[in-house]
């Protein structure tokens, strides 16, 4: 007579994660193992951990904002003026004079537009070279937005 073996049903393993202090595997509903928390004190709540991370992120953003503010303070304001406009093979060669009224060296972006359109229509945005504090700098840039016919242009430069 043949004998049959009965196999016990497999019990699914309990899901675990490492103890936050030593790394031993503990169940998902606790943070510390029995060796790290021998008295069975109440475990830190998930909201405590998430709250701590949230506070750290907010503090980092505030510190970055302050660092950025300190790095950019004293740069500008900048004032720009079109010194000359000459035709080139692909557009216009525009000479700009930019003055830095600030106490630190820096660069800025300038928006070049047609004078007749009062800031509307095509525009070219250029990044200036570094301008020393309290100094002016004249540089040339090539723009293609206005064609190759010389026309009156205006420039507006802003601080970072």
C-alpha cells in the first residue's frame, strides 16, 4: 500500500526592515529591535521621522536662499546704452556700453529691441561680460533678429 506524505502549508514570512540603530531585522510595525530597546519604550512615530526630514529640507532651502542673497548683494543695478550699430553678414553688430552701479563685480542680461517699437516686436537677449563695480564696459555682440539693415535700437539691462 503506497504511503503519501503530507506537506504542511507554507507560512508566508513576516515582512521586515532593519532596526534604525543596529540593522537587525524587525517587523514593519516597530523601529528598534529588542536589543536596542530592551525596556520596550515607545517607538518613534513615522510622523516624527517625516517631520524631521521636512524641517531639514525647509532649513536647507532657507540656507540656500540666504547664501544666494549674500552672493548677489552689491551687484548692480546695471544701465545699458547702445553705442553703435553696424551691419554684418548675418545681422547687425551692436556695441553696448554697460555701467555697474553696484559695489561688486558682476554680469547681467540685456534685452535689445527696436527703438520705434517701444520694447515690442523682436528682441535679442545677451549676457554681458563681467563689469567691475562702479565701472562701465563697452562690448560688441552680433544679433540676427533685426535683419541686416541698420536701425535705431534700444537696450534694457537688469540686475540678476
